[in-house]
C-alpha cells in the first residue's frame, strides 16, 4: 500500500521546458531591442544550443551566446547587450515558471488521501528548489518540513543515495513510497535502485532515449496518479 509520494520537480510538477522557451524568447527580444542585429528567433535557437552544450541550468548562457555564437568582441557592447538579455530573461521568469495545469488540484486530492505525505526529491540545489516552489506557489501542497535537494547527499539521481536519505529521515518502507519523475535514466532508475515504486511522468519527457528501465506505472497526464494511489 502506498503511504507517501515523492516527486521530481522540473518537468514533473513544473513545466520547465515551457519556462525555458518563453524566457529564451524574452531574452532574445530584449537583446534585439538593445541593438543586437539578429533575428530574435535565431537568438532563441542559439540559447538552446548553449543549453545543449553546457546544460539547461548553465548560469552564463547569455554571455556564451554573445561571445561564441554572435562573435561579439567589443566589451562595452558585450556587457550592455548581455545585461539587456539577462533582464529580459529575469522579468519573464516570474510569469513563466508554472506548474502543469492539473498539478495543484490533483495534489490537493492526493493530500487528502495520503494525509499530507507528499515530498520533493530533486537534484536541484536547495536555494533553486525553494525559489521554484515559491514562484510557482507549490509549497503549500508539499511536506516542506523535509525537502530533499542535492545538498542532502551531494549525489545526483540515479544514485540511490537521495532516496535512501529520504527513507531514513521519513521512516517509510521503500515499498510504501511511489516516486514520480520524467527521466527513466535518472528518476526511475534511482528510485527503483532504492526499492521504491516508480511512475514515469511521460507528459514531461523531452527526449525519449532507449533505456532498459521499466517504471511500475506510466502517467500520460498528471491526474492519473489518483488512480494509482
Ligand atoms: Mg525532471
């Protein structure tokens, strides 16, 4: 019997890809308005090329774009357009970072079923995880007395360590916990290594690589979790 549910954050509860797309468009538009001579849709594509190269959480994306993709070597110009892009991104961030539409009403029902045993187990650092929970308004739906972030073990999924730390702290048995994430390679693999039940958030999957890992459940829509728990 499932007594607790753990969630990955990005692309599972939060529509992270849409957020990245909208903020890339806003940053591109701001740089063009600041005088960068390029088509904004090409700039937005180049932002994603930087993400592909350095990771989606890379903190110097606009700088890399201007230096590597646009070849800007005049530092005064570089700084000015870079800051325009960063401000464009930041302004948009607070409107664009949202949960999938079904998430909050479903978590409300799930909380009633599980007596508030809904947790976050994420690879995001603690400050980023909290920032995202505040911006999206997710935190009232979660058991935030225990938030499991990268800082807890300093090991990333698919390491079983973050899940073992969760079990140790909450005292649940592995088979009593269902973990939901969008990555077969990280979420499903890591959680099943620690003996948890797993569900794949198929609606949040970006690329479908061929991976042996088999989740116990597959969610086409977030709401379907109510049929499992
Ligand atoms: Mg994810």
